[in-house]
């Protein structure tokens, strides 16, 4: 599977991790893959909760609300924004996972709105 991480659009939408090929293990969830990939590159990850309550607060020193009250981290799998936690979204071979920083509750990332 592959994983990419995009920084804020206002700072150029740069890919910090660019289509990293990540080996998955039995039982891996999206958060497990993110943790392993970032750790292998020496990049910081801040999150809280477990399982269905996992919430990613910061990646690579950029945190929720750093770019305003509607900013934070979103993820999508195979082009779809899941409606549940990355802590209970299982991954499989061939998945493409993108983590993106939003500055407008996902509007700037074309994420569906609740």
C-alpha cells in the first residue's frame, strides 16, 4: 500500500511523505500504518485515543487549529474520506492512503460535509 502526507494548502500543499510504499501487517488500521511510516522517517505524530476514538492532532509539527479554528488533519483511502476513525479502518494490500491538512473543515480538500 502507499501513503502520502500533504501539508497546508496555504503553504504550497507540499507532500511531506510522497507515495511511500508501506508494508502492512495483519490487523493493521490506518493509524498503525501512519505511525510506522512517520517513525521510520523521524517525523513526529501526535494523536489521542484508541480504536474507534483515535484522533490525529498533529503531524510533523503542524497541529489542529494551527491555521485557524477550522484546521486539522483528514485522511482518505482510495480517494474516499471515511466517516469514522483511522483507528478502526482496516487497511489492505493496494490501498492508497492520503493524509491532508485542512484549513477549512475539509472544504479546501473536497471532503464531504456532514
